[in-house]
C-alpha cells in the first residue's frame, strides 16, 4: 500500500516541478532565439555581400567616368587625385 507524503513535501515537489517546467520553457525559448539569430546572421551576411558588390560596382563606374577621385560623403562632391 502506497503511503502519502506530508503536505510540505508535496508542496516542495510541486514547486520543484514548476521550476523545472520554467527551465524547460527557457531552454526552448533560447533555442528558438538562437535559430532566429542564426537566420538573421545569414541574412545579414548575404546583404553585406550585396552591399560590398554594389560599392565595388559604383566605385568602378565612378573611376571610369571621373578617373582617380576622392568623394566627400557629406557633399557628394569629388576632388581629383591627379588634376590635369
């Protein structure tokens, strides 16, 4: 025949089970967050590669049209490095 635990032991075990459930929920939440971060990192890497390629293409076009110049990013004016 099974014997009963005292109420204080029952409450302690219930509290323990709730805390373990909280730990499991946090582990799941962190796992999902990690997957989300990994996806964002991948997307950022792809976007960075796109921006780098675009920067190179624009730089080549500007060099072709204006020669070797320095561009002020605030005013978008340029100064020729080797004025003619």
